[in-house]
C-alpha cells in the first residue's frame, strides 16, 4: 500500500490540533515547512500559510477570536 501524503491544509490542521495554542502566519509557515512545504520565497510561504489558516477557519477547525488580529486558536 502506498503512503498517502497529507495536503498542506491537512498537515497544518494536524499540527494545530497536536500543539494547540495560538497560531499566526509565522507559526503556520514553520509548521508547513516541517511538513515539507518549501515555497520559493518567504512571501510565498506567508501567502500559503494565510490561505491555509483561512481555509481551516472556514472549516471550523480554528477560530479567530479577535477580528483585528490574524491570530487563530482551536475551535
């Protein structure tokens, strides 16, 4: 049976669920890098992190307690 690789969104969700706490763009970038996501530059890494954080918030995995800050926590 072949190994099934997680999508970046799934990998980030797993990291957030395992580690808890608050999550901002920089922490998400690090978690995605650990999961093997190596974009071309820092700007691309941050964009991917923000995209995945928003997607997880839309899915109800995480919430953004303060609408004035891009910081998330587990729902």
